[in-house]
C-alpha cells in the first residue's frame, strides 16, 4: 500500500516476536483434551448461530479466513469450500444472509456479480466464541492468561474489564470513488502497517487503495502543493499534529464538525490532547490515527550494572551520559535529533519547554500554556529568553557524549543507534520503539525503561506529544466527500487501530485499544503511554498547533545548528533567529 517510489523508509525494518512452540501432550493431558472436545461441541452449538450438525462450519471458517487475509469470497468459492452439494450450499448461504451473518455486496454497477463478507454480527460471534474456548483451554490445561514473556495468545480467564476489539467488518455499501481511495500518508510504522493490510482494507472499502508515503518535510510540501490545485489529488491526508493551525487557518482542510454531529461520531475514546491538537479556532479538522510522545529511553540493564539511577533532571542526565560514554568501546551516552532543519528544530522546542518556556509567548495556564486561543503578542517568538539560552547550553553539553554522527542524526538514526546498543540513552518518539521493543536481536529488547523529559531549572516534567491525524482536503470535489468521510472514520476506528498495532506499530490514540489484552500484551510501552494520556501528562504546547510554528521550527533548526557546528555563539545564533522569526510573524500580521 505504501508507494515504492518513496525516497526512503525513515522508520526502518521491523521484526515480529516468534510464537512459542507448543509442547507435546502427556497421557494425562491427552485424557483431559478428550474431555475438552466433548465440552467443545456444546460450546460451539451455544455460541454460534448455526443449524445443528456443523453444516455451516466450513463456510464460516472459509469466509472468516478470507476476511482476515483480505481475499475475495464469491458465492461459488464459498459453496466449493463447504464440501456440500451446490444446491445444499446455496441454501446454506441464503440462510446465513437471511440471518444477518453474511453481507452481499455488488462488485459491479449492474449488481450481477457479488462478493460475500462476514457481517459485524458474525465477527462478534467468532470473537466471543474464541474467548470462551480460550477460557476453556485455560481451565483444561491450567494455562493462565498471557503466561510467558513471548505469549501471543491469551489463554485462561478473560479480563472482563478489558474488551477484545474485533476485526473491522466490511462496509455494507462499497465506497463510490472513481479511481479508488487516494490517501497521502507519512512513511512510518503505523502507515507501513497499512501496507501489510492493503488487501483487507480494500475488502472493507470495496475499492482499490492508492497511497503515497513521504517523509515529514516532503509530506508537508505535498499537502501545500495539493492545496493549490482546483481539485485535490487525495481523498484523505495525514497531517502532523502541529500543522493543523497553519493548514486550517489557510482553509486547506475541510471542517469535520457538521459530519461529526450528523453521524454522532464519538471522539471520547481518543487521547484528549491529540483531539485538541487536531482542532483550530474551536473547530475539528482531523481525527487522530496515532499518538506518539517523545520519551527518554534508557538501558535498564546497563544502569543496574553501573548502579545508576534513571535521570530526572538535565544535570543528572549530563552526569549519567558522561559516566556511560566510552567511545573506545563504541559506546556513547545519548542519541538525539541534531540534524540541521526540522529534526534539530523539534529538539530545540522540546528542550526550551523542559526549561519552562514555549517557543511562542503563549499565555500560561494552571497546567501549562494555552495553545488553543492564541492572538496578538502571544504569537511573538521567544528565542531571546533564558530558556532558549539554557536549551542551547544543554545541547552543547550532551553533544560531548553523543555518537560521532550526531550532527546527521534524525528520528530514525537516533532510534537505530539506541536499538543497536551503540547509545545507552536516547530521546525518541514511541513511534520508533518497534526497532527495539519488537526486535529480539536488539540489546535493548526487554531492557528499556521510559521516562518523561528530564526537567531543567524552572521547568516541570513534560512529555511532548507527537503523531498524525487524518483529514480531508478542503478542495476535494463535493462528489467524493461522503466516501472520503466514511473512509476516514474507518481508518481511525478502534478495529483498524488495533490491526495497525498487531502489524508492527506500537502507538494508538485510543484508550480502548491500549486496554485490549491482545494489544497490551505486546509491549509494556503501550501501558506506559496509556497511563500518561490518562493523567494528562502528554503536552502539545511545546510544539503548539498554531499558524507559523512550522517556520519557527525551521528557523531554530537552521540557526541553532551553527552553534552545534561551532561556527556561531549561542547569543549570536539566537539573535539572528529572533530577527528572522519576528520578520516572519510581522509579515503575516500576527502581531
């Protein structure tokens, strides 16, 4: 699903944990298994809406397997899979359709040929059936839920407080989109997971999916270029959360409030800060598809061996980085974004925040700063402040204990440096955690601890939020808006969010997905982020979604780089940055 023409895949390859092999049964276990089979017949008859005799079991298995694999099922193929005579199989299919367990969807405008799909009711039944059998297996073999560090199948008693989210059902009506569904995305693990799900998604929507993936700067440039066209080239676009102020203020995105209200689409399951970040001037312009905070990752095993406590302040982090830094052994203290431009600009805004000051003169609130109601002097850049100066000093300090290629290091490179064992700590978005959380060959696998950004003086512990939300371009032709809206809702649904996680991503913007036992068992990181979201630790003000923020980040990333490269003093670089930023914001008449 991801465009092969993308210049690079900045979020890298991913490994999956192998399933633990099953051991052979002993005589005692075999006797208990026979008892289990006897009970299984009763459970099956009670759980599934089938006529007696299992005449429909093979058809159900065939259509569920095809649905999960994204393969097409036709009446003929389903009849063949049943091993029944064609007449009997046809009556069985008609019965399943009548009882609402199958959906028939036209494949052509004439409706003469159709495809068959499991209904939401049938998917729910199979999910409930699987849970009951898992529980029965746990009682039979004495296996507790989620036993073992590598367990991928939950056995034993079901946690009733955490619902298992079923796979998404197909839409009852295929999307009416000439030329297919056109989506512009960011090249990262969540959207790479869509690549693995291409066939299944096309079955859900009933149309071909055409995606283009770009790195962060290329994605923004493509969105801006597309907005200048009479008609959008894309039906749905992925927007970095800080971009919503800029894009919405220039009428590049379609407001979603009317559609949300009309359909009663509930957003309460999403992380509140992600929802707020995809708003502008009180209106909703996007729906989050991923929430990825930037955290400090550290090697717990190395810290324990060196008798070090995890750092909670910038001073402690510098001391720890100095202690662990050993270039002679190919080991470095910390990896971070120091590459010129956007990567370093992001680092600067986050470091300013840990010293207590956003990059703009936002109004202070009890819990941080107000980024939703910005006007006048609140747009003023804050490069010539104590927090900005201290952020630069801190970068020069940790530069001494960083890998030799630090000035070329961006998001993927810093995570790879940590995952390879080269760096003992790293500032990293959780988006890239699969490099070490799902890769058993990484020295950091199972040995990683996570912390909010260590605090500087006059600051407070913060966890800057990142991620993407899906939006509809404002210049999309009217005839495509309803189908695009239907696709957007489905792509951000709990069922698909879970599938992204199960296919290589470790981030979700939904509380219900984080609580799903099949999801939470994959990595402790999912629970860490979920708890931060529940406690409102995730913050958007360090990189606020307001007009002008992208340009300020760019200015910071270019001017501060001169400091790291030794060509300019901190004072001179910040003065130049302030002058450039002031001219920019005044030209736009923000203040």
